[in-house]
């Protein structure tokens, strides 16, 4: 027992000051430990060690027990027996149970937590060569899905806590906006949250169609440097999130930045440099294979390829191009090696009353495409802490500033450029000018494919500035009663440019040069006064928190398009254009809440937690603005019961917990309850025009989510093995949706409450184990798994609603519906399907008339289960981290993308695409090739909406491997360096999957799957 | 100390609760107006009307912004696509899929205009800040617009839901009205507009009483109410406000004396129809060429064949394309707008009505006015059947690629099957009606699809 915790207590000649005790706190390797909390047990009498690890505490009781706690160490208790100087040695923490977690308006530990919270430490993030902090959460948090929309630098990462809660706001849009959790950085809601900040399309935001990238965009979260993050906490259940009221209905992500640490100033420098290449992609046909496919297509159509424009047999790729030429266009357009450079430096230190941290970082990620494209980011992070000598007054200030510039192409067609036929002629001449004509064939999309080098000249850039600052003032009014207030400010300003110069267009058609200029500015301010009362009465600890939130958010968007530049050199200016079109949008959102939380801990065994909220939102009409919400939760630490201890001695920790709560939801646009008209961009006949914006409905109000959760947490072998299992269920009703209407009403939708109930439920499992724990060698392992389920439970009058062909009761909201694929018709070679009656047909019927017709459920749209497995090995000075991420799921395979460029036409196809039907009676997996846009095209369009393009997309990915070596302390002392670590890390090294396509996670064929990155670095602390 | 604190907290809380109602009131949006402001006075209400036209012209190839002449021209025997772009080919091959986006733009655009018109009618009626006289004027114009949109919808889709209110609760599940019901409403709206709109607004970019008469003349002709059609046409012709331009090249210019109603474009802009039809290079292959059937049917010497059709030679081939609208790039000033109603059309409306009424001589005179401008000899007054063929022939050559005239005419003359069956492979009689966009069928279970889709 004493192996873990021990104290060296020195008896020194006793002086008269028996009631005041001083001491030193040191680490196991004999370094002074500043910032350790020293408390007299059972009393509200606390101090912290100074920069030399020393403390002085005036004791209240004669016989006192001192408790030493710090973030990174095992707690230690020492009984005061009259000694004047106490020497305490703290051992590093060996399990996560008592690690400090950030919770709503406070901190807690896993041991005493009622709610469902997972912490990902900054260290975990830093092991991965990532730029976006959210990408580092992938696979680490049960109940959290993280999907990188693309491997393009700066692309967004979508996150969702425990499934989709709300209906598709606009059913005419095939894809529902994802319910993303509230993101709070150091107590302030991040101004841009996790929405896409771009207005224009680019490689990161190609959109739907063949790119199949429905949620892609530029991520605002790139404004935060992972190196400045201390921890990210993911709050999931009612107990953890209810206090955030309406804002927390979809879960909460708390990001806490690094703070100054007590002690002498240390300088930390971290430099790493890496390279990335495209992840797994399918090989494309070479010229020989391509020509064979094309000729077969013409043979099938009974045509001979010729060079006669507008003739059905016109095939310049077979008759006018040099068919001996071969270029691997995929290699040409997506085959470059990207370079990643990352440099971070920070200074931190402080005295007992003042601590500071200043940090700066620079990051550059280049593209794998040709062109001078890169994402550059510079960040500055500051944090200051001050408390008065008597510790009554405290001040905490944090500010994080980020500047990011991302250059790329504004034409997403670049992503599909490798459909270019492999015998396509050279793209540019020696001077770098585009070639628009080859051997009498226009290379502009009219008779052959457009010269894709044009897209490289259509430049795009976005510059983002983010600032997130919070000033928190605290004053201890009396013992036990503290007043605090947060004054937060967060802003995100994005400036965008997209140019289509004359040089990128075929001069034969007197083209117009055009450019777009956009601004997208977000701002949030927040005032949050709180009062906290903490007391202990006998065995009960009370913690009462009341507070008030005043929050204001604005978003101003504007875009100007300049058309008709006479000279490409002016294309970056608005005024150089012949005419301009401007538009702007503005929205204001205000939120007010009164909240309270009561937490009672009795005998360290029983915990009860209650929260209540009175929320007001500006998104609702008069008299509908306020709602009351709340939660109740409890936990029982049953291993503390004597009976359990006796009967189950191997159990070192056991907790049962549960929570239930109702949380409001005001998701949706602002001003929706007003009948609005917007001015036209230009006047009509000298009269400014007003255009109606919405159907008038002032009657909608709060949607509400009811969350229920039970969990059991167990620890064995002195907490070397920790297991937790959680069951959750959330039901969102009275849904706020843009209820779709036929356009005969004048609009496609109206904003209203819908009597529909959506349920998300599931199981979450986490297993931590210290498998090997030796002085020289250790192996820690952590495994998590989530089994989610999503269901539409009820929808009043669904059959007669505009969602009658979108949702089915009992099915997930994310369910993909399509035709039931029945293979290729051996008689004529076209795809065939089963109709609603189970009969074979080549012409299945799309949903219409309030019925799904021949559509059936094809894929549920979320994994059966998913999770991650983290392993950490330490041998002496070496450390190896291996992180695996996995998901069991079905998804759209490559056929769903490639059949949108009909095989047989002038597009290159993957080599895998063969075994097409050739003659009657043949059983073939793919339909007959055709050189014409006839039946083969409509058949292909049915095919890509069928079960034929969905297949297994399960995978196990070696997400991160990080290997590092820390110089031994002896050597460090010689070179006068506190710490020096050399490391190499790899991201997305390989993936085990049976998926047919490029990447099972993104499931995008014409796009950039997550990159494979290897980077080396050195981290030094002076 | 604790005792002092409690009242302070209570008071502070009370102040906050009192002010919180106010805190969450965000007022009106900065860059938008609400209905009560729009209908506060006639100036603002007039802007709501201008908004309808603005929306119409800013929709790329929307119903009233070049889309109707282009796509109906492809459906009829007027235009042939040179490219293989899927959506236009669907119109050309008379096989429009119900998810065709251009078709959805027609439907949505028309109902969007109708919503605005209905909102204006409701808002102006309820307004207390607009004079009774101004109300009639504003409502008259809104009702005219509504009638024009229904006229287009009816001729493209058959009977459509007759939406006359902005209340989505009553309009969302509305089924189709019959063709007769829609026409009755159109006539009613146009009669109201004719009575209440001023006779001359000085410009031709906003409807006046005579614009209403012109459309009413066409509507009566479509309804085979030939005497009423002739009467309405005569009102327009004898008003003295309009005259035929001598040079066909001037007909579609902004200042044309022949224009009865046009949609104006913003400063230095071009029409979408000009942009899509007129190639930007003389060596380029136009996206659409005149269907050979139409090209070969022009009489020798027809000035319209040389003024309104232009030729590009590319790769050794000759491509003829419509050249009524000539502007296709941004210019220093606006030269053209979308001409929706013009005098030549109304002359031919009257001619057709007169022939049907047996007034052959009057009919021939009207036809010959149009032929004379094209430098063609006059037609002889022969029997009614021949003269009817003459007027049909004249409409075909005068009104080609203009606001759906050919497509609508072929259908109302019951000639679509005869004229198109021979030139369009795969023609089927059901193709006379476009499909209701599939997402509308989904959104409104009471909406039935047209046969054949």
C-alpha cells in the first residue's frame, strides 16, 4: 500500500509556533513541485505551494490531516503530529479516476462525477500530427462521431454527440444539417462554432454531385492551435449539459487552453516537420485499358468512332488524340507530396499569486495538388492569473488569437480531374499557357473534356482571424461563498476570394473574367455572473451554484461579385470590374438564462445533483421566448459500503450513476417569427425592389430533448483495470423544423414546431488497463466502443406531410433510401431492380405521390458500432503510442461515384471497373458499356440511387503511431536543458478494410481522402 | 455579513428578471423589413411590386427571363441543341424527366411571383396608409402579374393549383384546379387590372391598362372567344401608344415603339436568352441552332430571316442561331429587356380572331401589316381555312423563340402531334404537358402528375 503513497516526515526541534506548519513538496525525482494544493482535511483551509514547492499553512485544528493534491499526482495525506516542517513526496498519478475534469462552471473527477464526461488531454492531441483540434478527438470519445470531410488542408471536421436529434430542416435539401455540439473555449462559446465559414466553393468545399461531399467546407476550428490546448472535455448526458440550457441540447465540448504554471519561467519549443501523401486510392485505367473500354462501348452501340463533330460516333479521344500517349492524371493532379511544418514556442511560469503563459505557433500544410497551395496558420495564446495576497480576489485572463490563410483552387472540378482520358494531350505549352485546341478538337468541354489545368488558375483564398478572450473575476465574499463573473468575447472574421481570370478560359468564346469577394464575421459576447456556496455539514458536502448568462451573437455576411475585368492583373480588386453584384446578410441572436445547480455529496458515497434553468431566446416570437428546463442526477459509490468491500474485495472502485433531464432547443434561424422582406440587389426600373423572405408563422416555440442515462463504473486490481458501461437515451420532441411545403405556397418551407419524436439511444463502453506496470517497462491500454441507435419514433400525420417521402417511422433519420438492386439483366445488359411488388424492372419508380414507390431502406447512415483503442508502451526513455480507430458500417462504394460519369463516355474510369455485360445470356456484375447518353445513362442514374452502390465500409485504421525518446535526466543536466524529447509520428498509416473504394471513412471517390502523414519533431524545455 | 448579502442578491436578481424580457427582444433585422413596414405607404408597396420583376429577371433562364422561349423552343420545332447537356436535351427530345431542374425553376418561379402578388393584394387591402385610389392601382398591377403567371403555368402544365392566398395552412395541400377555373380567375384578374390600372404609365416596364388589354386579347383568343379577343386587341392597336418598328433589328431594343410590356434590366446588363443563344465568338458553335424545319420554312426575302437569325461558320459547318436579342455581354448601357408583349403579336391575335369570325379582309389586312414589315408580299384574301393557315404561318415566323408562342400555339391549334410527330423522334402526345416537378408531387400528396410521366 505504501508503495504508492509515502511520506518522509522529519522531526525537527519543536518551536513555539505549533499551530503553523511549513513544508516542502517534491516529486519522486526530487524536483520541487509548485502549485500543489495543500488542504487541512475537514476544514475549508487551503493553500498552494509556491514556485519553490514550499508552503505555509496556519492550522485550525490541533490534530490535523494535511491533504496534498495536484493534477498530475496521486493525492497524499499526512497526519500532522506537531512537526514544524513537513516534507511531502508526490508520486505520479497511476489512474484516471481522480484526474481533474473540467465540467460546466467548475471541475470534478471521474470518481465523483454524476454526469457523462470524457476528457481528452492536450498530450493526446499533440501526439497526432493534426492542425484541427477536433480531428484529434476521432475514436477517443465514446458517443462522439468525428468525420473529416476531406484530406484537404483546412477542411472541416464534423462532430456529433450521440446522434442526430433534429429532422432535416429542409427536405428539398437532400442532406440535413448535422446537430453539432456547443463548443465552449475557456468559458466562452466559440463565435463561429463548428459551422463551415466559407461562402464560396473550393477544393475543401466541393459540394454534392460526383464529389459526394455534402458537408465539406472550411473549418473555423483551425483557428485554435492544438498545442495551446490543455484538455477537451466532451459532455454528453443531461446532468453534464443541462446547465447550459438551450445551448447544450446537442452535447457540449469544453476546450480549456493551457495556463501558466507556478515555478520559474520555462521555455518550451516544439518543432516538427512532416510530409503527407494521399491515402489509399483506386488505380485508374491506362491508355490501353481505356481505349479498350471505349472501343467496346462503340461496338456495343453499333457505331464506328469518327472525327465528325455532332455525329453520334464522334470520339476525338479515339480519332484525334495521340492514342499512344499515356499520362497518369491522378498522379498529376493528386500525387504531390505535401509538406507540413509546425513550430510552437511557449513561456510559462509564475509565483504563488501571479502566473502567466505566452505561446505562439506557426503551422504550414501544403496541398498534394499542383499549384502553390497551402494552409498557413499563426497563433498567439496568452493566459494570466492573479490572486490577491489574502486569496480573496482572483483574476484569470485568457486570449487566443489565430490567423489562417488558405490558398487553393476555387474550382472543385479539379478533384475529378483524373477522369481525364489518359491519352489527353499536354495541358499547357512551354510558356505555361493553357492549350485550348489540339488537332482541331476544342479542349473546353464542348467536344472533349475541359483542360483541367484551367482550374489551377482559378485561385481561391480565405483568410480567417479568430480571437477568443475571457476575463474571469472572482471574489470570496465570505468563507464558502464566492462570487465570480465571466466576461467573454469571441470573434471570427473570414475574408474570402475566388477569381476566374481570362487566362483560365477559352479565348474563343470572348470570356468574361470574374471574381468574388466575401466577408463572414461572427461575434459573441457573454456576461456570466455566478455565486457559489460550498459547505460541509457533518458528512454532507454541499455545493450550490446560481448564475445568470447574458449572451449576444451576431453574424454579418457579405459578398460582392465583380464581372468583366479587362485585365487579369486587376482581378483581385473589386473596382477593376465592369459591373458588380453585392449582397449581405445580418443576424442577431440573444440568449438569457438563470441557472442553478445543487450538488450534495454524503459520506463520499451518495451524490445527488440537481440543475434548473430558466431560458430566454430571441429566436421566438413575443410571449414564447421563455422556457424552464432542468435535470436530476445521482451516483452511488457502492464500493465504499462495508458489505461490498467485504464480499467483493477485488473490487477497488464501483459506482452506479443515473441522470434524467429536459433540455430546450432553439436551433434554427433568427427573426423567423417575423414576416420579412429583403431589398433587391439592384433596383428595377429605378424602384428598389422588396422580396418576401418567408411565410409568416409567429407561433413556434422551444423544442425539447429529454435525456435519460444509466452507468456503471468498476475498478479492479487497485484500479489497474477500470471498466465503465453506459446506456443512454435521448428523445427530442416538438421539433423545430423548416417544415417543407410545396412551392405553390410561395416558399419551399415554413419554420414551425412539428409533433415528431426522434430517439437516440445506445451503449458506451470504456476499458482502461495498466497491463504491465514495471519500473522499466509499462503498457497502458484504453479501449472504447459505442453502439448507437437512431430512430424516428413518431411523426404526426407523416403520410400527409411534406416528409412523406423522406422519413419512415421506426427508421433512423439518417436512413438512405434507394432502389433494391437486382443485378444486370442478362438479356439486354442493363441494370435492373426490384419494384415495390418484388418484380424485376429496368425502370423503377422514384418516390412520389406521398409514397416511397420502389424505394426501400438501403443503409442506415451511421455505424453499427465504432470506437478506438489506445496503447501506450514505455521502456526506459522510450515511449510508443499506437492508436487504432474502427467502425463497423455500410457505406457508398466507388460505383456510386463513378457511375455519375457514365462508363463508356469520354471519362477515364478505375481499373476495377470491368466485367461489363457484353452479350445476351451473359451474367455480368456491371451493365453494358455505352458511348451514348441513352438508356445506359438513365439506367446508371437509377443504379447510383440503389442498394447496388452500398456495401461494407467497416474498417480498422492505424490512426496514429508515435514513437519518442526522452533524454535521460543526467544527460539533460549536462547540457542544461530541462527536458528534451525527439519523436516521430505517423497519422493514417494504413487501414484494414474490405471497402470497395478509396477510403471507408469519407467514402468519397472524387476527393481527397485523409492524408497519410509522417512527421518528425523535437521538443525541448529550457 | 451574510444577512446583508441576501437582499442585495434578491434585488439584483429582480432587476435582471425585469430586464430579461427586454434583453431577448432583438428588434427588427438590420437589412430587412417586415410586412407592416412594406405596406405602410404606397411608395414601399410599389417596391414590393418592383421586387416581383426583379426576382423574375434575376432568375437565370427563369420562366420570364429567357427560360420559356429557350426551353419551349426546344420542345417545339424551333431550336436544336448542339451540345449534349442533359437537361436541354430532355426538352428537345420531348422526354423531360420529372426531376429536370429547369422545369422546377419554371414552377417555383411562377408560384413565387404569385405569392408576392397575393401578399401585395392582402397587404395593400389591409393597409391604412395607402389611399383608396392608389390601392386600386397597386392591386390591379398585382392581379395582372398573377394572371400572367397563371397563363404561363396553365399552358405548360394544364390545370394547376389556384393559389390566391398567402396562408400556407390553406394552400399547402391544394389540389389542381381545372383549366376552366384557372382561366376564369385569369380573366377576372385581367378585367380588374384593365379597369383599375392607369392608361399610360409613360414607360413600358410596368403594366398599365393597355398591357392588361393585350394579355386579355391573347387569353380570349386561347379561349376561342374571338369577338372579345378582337375587341381587346383593337383597344391596344387603336390606342396610338404603340407602332410597328420599321426595322426588325430595333424591335427588341429598350426604346422600341412596338413593345407593350417588357421586363427591364439593370444598368449595362444583357438578357439571359441573348447570352445563351448568341455565341461570344463568330467562330464558335452556338449552343442552340435554329431547327432546320423552321429555317427552311422562311420565304425567300423574309427580312426576319436575316435580321432575327444570324450565322456562324465553324469547322466548315454553318450554324444558324436566333438573333432577336443581340446583346450577350456587359455593355456600357442596357440595350435590351425581355419583351413579353408586343404590338405585332397583338396584330396577329386580332388577325386570327377576325379570320375565325369570318372577317377575312380585316384579318388579311392585319397579317399583311406584319408581312410588309418583313418585306414580303401580302396574302390574298381566299377562304377562311387558307387564311387561317396564313396567320398560323405568320405567327410562326414573327413570334419564333418568343415567350413560348410557338409551343402554346401548336397546342391550342391541335397541331402539335402533326407538326412535331414528323420532326421529333420519340414524340408522344403526352409530351404536350410538361411534368410537375417530382419534388412538388412529393411535397403535396394531393397534386397529381401529368399523364406520361
